[in-house]
C-alpha cells in the first residue's frame, strides 16, 4: 500500500528527551484503523524509514478503529542514525509520508490476567495495550520502569487509565527493577515486554530458566542493533547474480546490500519481525535475532540480515 501523507497537528514534550507527535490528514478524513502494539514507518529525508509505535491512552474503541489522528512517542537518540533527531525537529504544519499501520506485537486473546512491562520509551506500545485491555474489560496490570520519575512519559494519562493496576518503578528510588521477582511470581499469566535490549535479553533467559511455554513471553525491541566488540568484516555473495558485497565490521548485511544498490525487505531493524529473513546457501551465520527458534538457528538455513552476521569470511545468500 502506498504511504499516507500526514500533517503534524501538534508536538508536545512528554518527558526530557521524549516528544509526543500527533499526525492527521490535511483533509481531516479518518485514518486506517489499528490495534494495540502496531507501528507505522515514517519516511526520513535522504532515504529509508524509521518505525514508531502508535500510542493510545484512551479506553474509547473508536480512537483506534476509526482514528482521526496518529500519535507517536519519540525518544531522542543521540547515538542513533538520525531518525529521532529528524522527528524532534518537526513542528506543527510539517508533512510526513507514513506507512499504513503494521502489527508484529499484537495482544493474543486470553481470559487470564495480562501483565504488561515497559522500560523507558518502551511504554509506547505497552500504553496502547493497556488502553485496549481496559476498553475490552480485560484484567491486566502495568509495570512502568524508568530511571527516574521525570522520565515517565504519558504518566498522568496512564494513571487515569490504569489506576489502581499501575505499578511504577524508578531506579533512582529503588535500584534496578527486579525482573526475576516479577517473573517468578507469575503463575500462567502472559507477559508483554517492551524496553531496552538488556531487559529483553534478561527476560528471555529467565523464561528459559523457569521453563515458560514458548509464546508466553512476548516482546518488542525499540532500538536497532549496535555493533559488538570483536565484530569483523566479511563478504556476502548473492547466489542469483553472483554479486559480491563487502560488509564492514560496523555495518549490517542489510545496510551493506542497500548501499550496493539492492532492495532487501526490512521493517524493524531489530531482528524480531522476520521480514528481512533470507536463505543461507553456504557459510555459517552468526545469529543475533529474536525471531528464529533455537532449532531454526542451529539449522543455519536462514538469517535475519538486519542484525545477524557471519562467522565465516564469506556467506552465500539466496538472493
């Protein structure tokens, strides 16, 4: 589907370094509907796009089924690739090209209590989940963890929406959040998590340790993978054309292919949506994604090119 041209109707400072941006059609017509956990891709000057979760803190269903606007929450990332800096320069009246909503992080219907955990800017999809569950009359509780209280974006709205099921944790008041204590305390409830990579990695390890059934822990990353110490360069060979592409130590396969004039599919750039997956014909992948199962990773038949790399000097892909 073709992107939608939208106009910035308002920009608000939600917390230090976090801005709320509201987008509408110039005509005032309704926008495509969406469900909690959805995001849109915003086109960035110079090419490419950045994905931002849609935010809702209202328990009125028509806010998402026939929305008059889209609301985004964007944290300024000084070490990022420039997308958040561009978004933070937006002002009322500016126009953007935005994709139709996509959802790789949807709520699964259940009669059980749902536990929501947000770390920092990870509150953006989690807030929408709380709103959707409230509108449906479902049981839930929301844990919102941040470094300090001033960093709690959308806090007043969430207090109105979620009280008394909202639990706030601030590191400067109580130390690092005790994720283990939360997960050990749960019986069968599903846990939806969005936050820093370290928090998600810890949750995945705990879920394995505690023997959680696959799919009970659901998560979404909000930041692209950063280069790891010790990463080295390698070459990717495209089997269909024989083209050889060099991947620098500080570069993803996805970016190297794009720079070489290829047009690979991609969306999240975090390794958890599966859109960039390609087949591996030869070579040994260095899997760093959150999409493939352990069995799929051990088969080395597929790779998520937005984050994963190569353990061998060459990697031949089915492209």
